[in-house]
């Protein structure tokens, strides 16, 4: 796709998205409200996994230091 074609298509798609957002605002808000708990669950799970991984790495490095 050419530079200008991509620009025109992108502008049209963004305009259609904006029009859709304005027309279906209530549905959008309902969807956003419904997705917040799922996002929080996944973000919390990722944070816990990252913290556990960091603790595991720290423990392994301390064992290496003692050798």
C-alpha cells in the first residue's frame, strides 16, 4: 500500500470509528465497564508472576554468591 493510500484509508477508518463511537456511546461505556474487572485480574496476575520471578532470581543469585 502506498504512503498516501495508507494515509487516506487510515483517515477514513478513524473517521468511521469516531462516528461509531458517537452513535454507540452507551454500548461503548457498557463494554468498557465490563472489561475493567478482567483487565484488573490479568494485570494483577502479571504483577504477581513478575514479582515471583524476581524473588526466584534474587534467591538464585544469592545461592551463586555463596559458592
